[in-house]
C-alpha cells in the first residue's frame, strides 16, 4: 500500500509492451497505484504483481506481496522459480485469449484437413491435380488437454463436424467430444490431426516423443502448448518415418527459435512465434482488476493455480 493508502500493483511482464495494459488498467482501476517494473518504488509497498516471464527469484523481493496474477494461461515459468513466495497465484482465463486460440487451431486444422500442404507442393511444381478430401466427420482430431483452451477448441471443432477426441487427466463431458483419460498411446492411435494444449508440468514434459509419435500414421501435429511438450530432436525423424506428415509449431524449447534451426527451413514444418493466442489487454486487463478487487474484499482469487498439480 502506498503512503496515500492506495493498493499498489506492479506490472512486471518481461518482453511485453506495458502501454496497452496500463491503458486498460487506468480505465478500470484509476484508484490503484500502478507501477511498471523497474520503477517499482519502495518494494515493501507492492501488494500485487502482474507477471510474465520473470527471472528466477524476482518475486521474493517484495516482502508484503499478497498475490501474483499471470497475464498468461500457462504458469510453468512462475512455478519454475526456485524461490517462489508462498502467496496465491492466479492464471489467466479470458474470453479474448480463448477466442484467439480457437481461431488459430481451427485455421490450422482446416488447413491440414483440406490438404493445403499438398496443394502448395503441387503449385511449386506447377501441377494441376484435384485431390479427394474427406468430409470433416471422417477426420479424427485429437486434443491433448481439455481445459479452458483445449475444451473450447474441441467443442468448436466438433461443432464444425470433425470427429473429436480429447485427452485430460480427469474425465470430461463436452458436447460432441469423445473424452479419454487413459494411456496417451491408445489415445493417439486414430488421430489424423493432434493439437497439444496441455500445461507444462513434470508429467507432460516430453509427452510428444519418438515412442508416442510412433503411434500416429501420417498425422499433422499442432503444438500450441509449450515447446518442452515435444522432444524436438524426435520431430524430423517422425516426419521422415511417416508417423507425421506436417507440423505447426508455435512454441519451442528455446524462444525465439534460434537462427539456423532445422525447423525454420523444413517445408513440412510451419513456425509461428508463440503467437497463436496473445492475451488481449482490452479484455484481460479488466479480468485482472476484477480478481484483485475480489481478493481485496476478502474472497479467494479466481483461477487459482494448484501448485501440486503444476497448473
Ligand atoms: P487448463 O489448465 O485450463 O487445462 C489444462 C488441461 O490439460 C486440463 O484438461 C488438464 O486435465 C489437462 N492435463 C494436465 N495435465 C495432464 C496430464 N498429465 N495428462 C493429461 N491431461 C492433463 O489450461 P488452458 O487450457 O488454459 O491452457 C493450456 C496451455 O496452453 C497453457 O498451460 C499454456 O502452456 C498453453 N498456452 C499457449 C499459448 C500460446 O500462445 N501458444 C497461449 C495460451 C496458453 P484436467 O482437466 O483433468 O485438469
Ligand atoms: C500463455 C501464453 O500461457 O501466451 O498464455 O503462452
């Protein structure tokens, strides 16, 4: 709290432009004292930190911190902090973020479903040949992770007529989605397109690897979860072996993807710069403010992270 008794909220989102966020915060909470790292003022005055991609040990420096609010859905980076204070952490759950992810996943699934990679290859060779594409109902799409984002993508793909199956830790009941919580190998077997929307936890790290990918046959992979879900060294061998035909990768073990990395130039791989769903400040700013107001009123934060589960 500052000297005037105002709640102090520090915006410490590394690699994120603060201006659009401050515009959204100013509109919804002019009564808070907003500060932007590194201009935090007195560290003991900071009540809440709005965070993204913070360095290790960063949060420990605020002795009166009451809670941490993440501008992203994935909190793996926060939880990897080896000196994390024992305060509640809220992840982002936002309609704008969800819509962005649904649009990206739908676009890529339709791209593969309607054989666009084959037509693009034909065009490069000047070939005019019609290819028979099945209708959506004959195409099986598997979604790894049926949470806020995976669940929304799964129901949208089902509404578009695809045969959708989804994999989660606990059983789910989503309209038009065959839910599955057994071994991933069995889940993957019939999938022609696989979308990864898992959180990165010790249980999901490296879940897409030579062994699991070998259960696919000519499938397309869309990884929009985290780079470390995929054992990157196993991807090109899986493409060469025909387990995969194509991949869209939005997330990578090292970001930005290093210059000269083989993924940049492989025509079977589409690289996007961790941009499948950017959290929109216009919708997410008010979501964060409403959550802080709840906490100030003595209620538990919404969208609390379960530290034991890791998401
Ligand atoms: P949620 O926490 O809402 O959902 C996670 C889902 O994964 C749940 O269905 C959960 O199961 C399931 N899950 C977790 N662990 C396992 C496991 N070991 N085995 C099987 N299923 C598991 O997350 P969101 O949907 O909001 O986001 C998912 C991820 O997407 C984020 O963590 C982030 O990494 C990534 N993301 C990427 C973005 C990008 O720009 N590329 C943007 C936003 C998010 P259960 O339901 O049983 O708990
Ligand atoms: C997120 C992300 O987790 O953008 O929200 O990666």
